[in-house]
């Protein structure tokens, strides 16, 4: 399963981003989508799991979209929350070994290039996690 992780699109889906998302099994948006139309566009590419960001307060995406999203997929428990830090990283939590990813922003990055994340899973485990520069 391929999970494409994005955040902070702020109402603009870059063409490079849309190209990269093609073929995703699930799109995970970590908040600040800022557009109902963009939410619907992403849903046409793949199922979307999403949380609210600090700029999403004026939009209605449905009752399942809250400030924290927890879901189970590929035998794994996922939790998605929005942080205001836009710098991309992938690391393992030193105490729990949990994979933590901030995909950065494909639209308005701060101190980095436009980016997104990708996580590949097989047989209930993460086999690859990376940041993709756009």
C-alpha cells in the first residue's frame, strides 16, 4: 500500500503535487487544505484521511474530519495531527519506535523546498518512508 502524505496546501494543489499523487492508495492530508474543492479533487485520486489545520476553521469537510485523525490501515494504527512547523522530516520516536513524519508543504514551504511524504507498507509494517521534493 502506498500512502502519500501532504500538508499545508493552503487552497492550491500544485501540478507537480497532483502528478506525484497519481497511483496513491491513500492520501493523508495533515491539515491546512483550506479548500473544499481541493478536498474533493484529492478524493478523486484516492481515499483521503485528513485532519484539520489551524487555517481550516472556516471550511466544512464532513463530521469525520477533526483536529486529530486516528485510523487503522495496512495493519497499522495511524494518527494525523497538524503542527505549524513546515520543515520536512522522517524519524523514529526514540522511546516508542513510532514513525513520525512531517511532509513539509508543497505550496508555501518555510526554509525548505516544496515537498510531500510517501510511506510504503507491506504485511503490517512500514517498508519505506521518505520525503519527496517537488
